[in-house]
């Protein structure tokens, strides 16, 4: 039998209880900081997303389109169109036609011939959304029918949109081929 020990005053000894750890309450300022940090990250994401969507919606979509083949024997008389497929109007449209290479009957060649209307010449003042306007390239090479064997051209165009202070610049390349029936057809050369 084990004898229980008694204190010198005759009472039973006290058993020590393990100390209770006190949990500190999370302070409200820490929760507010985490919330504001997360909300600022979400706000930044939506801010950037809004900018991307806005720019892509209003970004100009201007291109050069060849028309139907109205003059199959004289391809430089066929018109081209500048088309605005964007959601905003474009203004101050200027263009130049560069003949990169042209072979005439008799193997005569013309290259690097430029017809410009960048300066004081006529230009398209405004082209609304989903509209197109006629571009003449007939003044570049004036030749009688069946005088051109092959050609390669580049149309460089400049334009502005009303809300942006700088000028956009783009180009489109085309070449002509002669079909088996002797008619000339413009093809994209990009």
C-alpha cells in the first residue's frame, strides 16, 4: 500500500494543473488589412480588364479591300476601297500607292514608283464605322489595255481616330496575275 503524502499542515497536496494558454483575439485591424488587400487586388484586376476591353472595342480596324474586277484588261483602272470595320470613326485618311515592280509588254520594268497624296492632295476627311470609301490607283500607271504583264503594289495608309492624338499607319500589298483567258486579277500579297 502506498502511503499518501500529506502536507506539513496535514492537507493533501495540490495537483498542479497545466496552465491554460490564452488565445489572443484577432484584431479587427488585421482583418480590415487583409480585406482591403484582397479588394485592392480584385479592383486592380477589374481596372486592367476594363482598360483592355475598352481599347479592343475602340481600336480602329481599317483595311484596304480590292473591288470586283471591272477592267480585266487594264488592272490599274480597277478601284480599291478603304474599309472601316471598327466601332469608331476614323479621320484624316491619307494614302500612297507604291509600285514595287511592274513588267510591261516587251519586258520593260518599272520599280519603286510612288504616287502620294500625303501632302496637300485630296484625302478622305472622315470614314464612319462599317463604311468604305473609294481609292483610285489609276493615276499611278496610265497604260493602254494589255500593256502590263505583271505588277506588285503596296498601299500605305495613315489615319487618326478622334480621341487619340497620334496617327496610325498600316499597309496592304497586292499583285496581279494574268489568268488563262488573258484577264488580270489582283491578289493579296501579304
